[in-house]
């Protein structure tokens, strides 16, 4: 059975999985304490995590989302995004996320209904102490996406129901 829990203590216990979504622990620690960590479990086995932060002006940022390599492409990432939208739709107007210009992540966010809203040049070069390689390509620029949160999204748990 799939369920999502918020973790408020010992967040760094999930670092092994968080590193899949953001390859540098130092960067994760910049937002982990101020963020809200959610863990998706299937039959009590941790499958995915996400961290969201309040960026002010009714904007919620998805700082990290990671799915265990063993269960990627099973809908867990999409379920966490759907859960986040449902949970925060009344309190926030938009959800933003920044990612590398990668053929693995850009299509994922587009399929989840995000639209491109900007680029931060050389983000990965300027902020990480090592090259970030994804799908054989070094990431340079951060691609910014946004999605409006509608209040009628409310209790939509469709993303979780569609897993499997």
C-alpha cells in the first residue's frame, strides 16, 4: 500500500535518496532544514522523497525530488508532485522547480503540466564543486518551470491511484 508521510526530524537520514535528486550534500543542506520533506513508501519501503520550500509571494518551490533507482518509471515521482499540488493548492498559487537541461528531467516536468518560465545561465557550473553529468551531458544552465496551483485540485489523489 502506498502512503506519503511528512518527516520533520532526522531529515538527513534520507540523504542517500536526496543525493539522487541533487548531487551535492552541501547544496541539499542549504534547503533541507527550512524545507518540508515528504517520503513516499510502498509497503513501508521508502521509494521516493521530495522537499518543498515556501519562497514567499504564494510560491512553493520543489527543491528536490528523487525516486529510488530500483523503482524509477513506476509513477512515484508523478505521485509526489500530485500529492504536493493537492496538499498546498489552498495555501500557494504556484509551484516552481529548477532542473538541468536534461532529456531525462525536462520531459518529466512537461508531462506533469509544468511550463518553462526561465533559464539561470551556468547555475550548475557556478554552484557545484564538480561537473554534474546526466544522460551523458554536462549540465550547465538551470531550466526553470512553473505550474499554477488551482484550489479545485484539493483532494485529487489521482496520481497515487494510477501507480502500478
